[in-house]
C-alpha cells in the first residue's frame, strides 16, 4: 500500500509469486512507476523491464537467456529466481564493472545501464578493493577495456543462444537502435551458413550483433587428434554481397558471438 504523509491510501498493489498483478487499486489517477521487484511494467508488452533483461510475469520466466547460464546447467537459462520466487529474489542481474570472463567486480554508482569490461589487472584490483570497502569507482578512473550496455550484453546472449539452437552453423543477427532498449531490438532472419544480412534499422549509430562459429571440427587426424578449420574474418563473397568490413562501417559498435570449437594441438 502507498500512502501520503497523512496516511491516506494512494494505491494498493499485490502480486502473484512471479510478478503477475493480483491487486492494483488506486485513489484517483495516481499510478506508481516502479512495481513488482521495483521494476517498470510495460503495459503494451506485458513485461517487466529488469536491468539485465525483460521478464514475463504471466509465464514466470525471462524472455532472454541468463548470461551466467553455465553456472546452473540443471536450470533453464530463462528461469526467474531458480523457479523459487518465494525464497529467492533477482533484482537486477547485472552491474557496471566486469572482467573479460564476465565476473562482476564493482560499479560506478550510476544505474544507467552501461557496463565496462575491464582488462587491466591494477584497475581490476582497485575496483574490487573499492567494492569491498563499499565505495564506487568513477568511470573516469578506468581506462582499459571496452564499454557496452546491459541491453547489448543481453541481446548478445540471445543471438548466441539462437546460434546454438540452430546447430551452431547458421548466422543469427540483431540490431539495437541508438539509445534503444530491450523493446527496440530488431532481430534478423536466420542465415544460410555465414551469408547473412542484418535487419534494416535507420541511422548510423546503431549496434550490430551477429553470431556464428569461429571454427568447426572436421573429424580426426590419423593419430586421433581433432582437425579444425577456421572461418576467415573477411571471407570471399559474391560481388553483390558486401564483406564484413564494409558492413561494419555502418554501425557504431559491432559485436560478434559464437562457440569456439578448437581441438587440442
């Protein structure tokens, strides 16, 4: 229940365990923005906009996979609170600073959806020490690595998941418009092999994401070792199909995901 300073009721809210609205009664036109688990509810799509990925309260799952899915192989990568929202919570899913392996190490104190992948060992230690001491690390103090966003990371995992599901041999793609959120993503059609095209989105400051394997296993050598062949970053293509370099120039940021299947030397 939400009241004013005199104790008068403005709005009463109640939810089912996975966030499905049960009671929503307001006095007048008042409607609180942050609802179940403190998240914004999009009435048009029926989804909660969690920082890392959208959640469907009617199905009780997230609609994009967990970026740490390998830590819980016994659960679906779309689960919410390990399918136990009575005993568990999942308020955000991501913060600001991570290592190259995706380990969250701290934040800059701003909930702006940006993520910095930090590569310098000294900077990593400083951020970890600050976080341990409950202190944030200003972004201006971090120079290594690269910037991305929660939306980009979440959609990158979605692209990777689509590649895995199609057998790992067909390219999948998505485009995120400039300043776009999870509801603005445009997903492309599955390609035949690596001859794919990005879906069209107007503008030159968008983010492209595409996924395909960077190598494929081709049987065993005479001594029993796996043999592999790598894809060329800029393969030869028909004259009417632009190569990767020409295509990437049209985007602000380009993200490539895929399973690296390399045999032992």
